């Protein structure tokens, strides 16, 4: 079991949280944590974002304007 301190809304303070045995097979990467003070469960969600590809930002002359 791993321990970390997080804010618990139920306890209204920072409490140690621990990872319960994971039945889903995540092992050490399990996103579920339990507050050791009150037993409230939290889910830690991680997101992986792909870098965005910038579009061609060259300005094109408007219909009513001519390039100098």
C-alpha cells in the first residue's frame, strides 16, 4: 500500500490517503485512493494530451484589400 497526503472534503483537511488492493489489475498505478481518516474514496484521473499541430497562420489578403 502506498501513502500520500491529500485534501479530504469530508474531513475538511489534509489527510493521509492509501491505495487499497486493486481488483482491476492496475497494481501501483491504481487511480483509487482511500482517506485513512474517514474512508472516503477518491479517483485520481490522469490525462495524456497530444501536442496540437498549429495550422498555417500566414495572413492572406482580404477580398477588398490588395497586397502592397
